[in-house]
C-alpha cells in the first residue's frame, strides 16, 4: 500500500481520532473510507443527466382514453394531494 502524507488542522485531527475510536478502525482506514465515498459520489455526479422521459420513454403515450385537456385544465387538479 502507498503512503500519503497530508496536513490537517488540530481540530480535524481530533475529530478524526474520535471517529476512528468510535468506529474501531485506524485513522488511515477511516480516511480511506471517506476518500472512497467522496470519489464514488463524484463519479455519480459526473454521470450525464438522464431525464424522466429518457428513463420511461417507452411508457409515454401508451395510455388511451382520459380527458384530452388533462395537462392544461386546472379543474383536474382541484383535489390533487388531498386525502
């Protein structure tokens, strides 16, 4: 395994020490886990945007019937969200 040296403020080192004790892992292991989680989150954020239409495009327009003004007539939403 390679070694990486970083400089952190005393308050962060104290939090890191406390969290590593609570998790029963070394500070290095805790930092590795945090770095992996951060990098995984960045990879997900870097994925291209996929719209709801892209994901469910095969469902769009597959229903027949219903009011022709469903998306424009506010009367259809009068009781929407009420139990």
